[in-house]
């Protein structure tokens, strides 16, 4: 797929930034956006970041976002937001939850929106469902089918407690493409192998080693490229093959 992704609003602290509550919309939507992009790329999709960080007003942010979106021929536009208005800063034991907007029931993005709602609600957020808006600027003006995800509420303690940007992004990715990339297991988490034990030590004695790791790659050529880069920087490195 070719997917446009953007975080709504200017960055935190600027004019036309997002909602501020127990967490900050403009900070969190950028974290979710980056992780959604990383995962979609890892799955082989083409992804464009259409986030705008220099709008002079809310209208200018939206206009620039749409210009960026429409500069690519995409299959889907994804706008990432967080909601506000729950006004539950102490927590009442219930999340206010998630909702996704599309332009109309006939939008090609509708089925993705349904799935994203289901995946996010499977994390424990109340499913407020898919909503229609013919006035939201991004939905109205992007050429590709588009959806605007209101991940959860920034001013609900229950939402904030449950929220984790990686889990949120993973749910969005599952909603769009049905799966997440395999997590890359790192050397640091693998068990100490027998040859790492102290020579002459008893079988029950093991020694802890601290390996320094800079990457873990599925393709050997990428590992070779990193080794070359380190070599050029004057750092000797070895490639260790690990079965995961
Ligand atoms: Zn927003």
C-alpha cells in the first residue's frame, strides 16, 4: 500500500498545537505517527509523513497537511489525533475511548476505520465507533480515502493510564494491514551461551557479559553495511549470527 500519515496540529507549545490534558496531543500523536510509519515501512509499504510543524494558524496547518497529502498518489490518508473533553482527570475506572472519523459511510476508508476502532478497543479502550464528518478539512480535501483517528482522550485518567504509544500504533497498523512486523530480538536479550561461561567454572556458575550492540538486521548485507560504517569510524566490530 501507499499510505500518507500525519500527526494533526503544530508541535506542542506552538500556536495551533493540539489538546493539552494529562498528556499532550501534539507530543503523543507524533510518537504514534512515527511508530505507525516505522511498522508500515518494515512491512514493505510505502509511507509518506505529511505532518506539518510550521503552520501559522490552525487553518494554515490544515491547508499545508492537505497539500502534502495530495502531492502523492496514496491508497489511504491517516490523520492521528487525540481527543479532549472527557474531563475525568481523577479517573472513574472507565475509559472514554477511541473513535475514528471518515467523510461518509461510502468512504473507501470506512472498512479501515472499523478495523482500527476494533483493534484499539481490543487494548481496553471503549469503542466509540466510526463517525462521519463532511466538514473536517482533511477528510473533505484529501484525494485519497482518509480517516482521522482520535486515539483516546488526553483528559481522562483511565485513558492515559491504559495508553502506550507503541501499543496504540501497533493497533492502528493491525487495523490497516492486519498484522505487525516481527519484533527484532536483540543480542542483549538472548541467553548467555555455554561458551560465555567462565572456563573451569562449575556448570552452575555463569558469567555475565555486557555486549555492546548497535543493530540487529534480518539481511546480512545491512549488518555488513553497519560493520563498514563502524570500521570507517575506527571501531572494530564483529557480526554475530543469532537465531530468533
Ligand atoms: Zn486533534
